[in-house]
């Protein structure tokens, strides 16, 4: 399971400054075929400076959900570290 890309990333406005909410369309490759689906994710900064990423899969996935969420969390963490999120 590999994440190919996140497209149409939009940031939702929030009154809480340490929580950033996003929605996007995820494209990923699993078992030799490509799939895509809508996701929502939240990046919350803890008091110690660590980012916790939580993911909500909007569309159904034909793959073990834990592995999909783990791959998406890694990909989103790399995008956030690189400063590529809106």
C-alpha cells in the first residue's frame, strides 16, 4: 500500500489555533491497482510540540483500514514537515 498523491487539499477554518483541519482526495496504489477516495484529516499540535494526525476515511476502502490510515499518516506528516499543506 503506497500513497500516490493528495489532491484538492482544502483547509477548514477553526477557532482552535493548535488544530488544523483539512479535506482532500487521496490517490493510492494497493495490490497492483490504483484507487482514490475522499478523506478528512486533522493535525493537532500537543503542548510538547508533537503533531498528532487523525484521519477519517469518507469513502469505503477495499483494503485493511489500519494499513491505509498508517500510510496516509506517514504521507501527511511528510507533507506537513515540508510545508506543503495550505
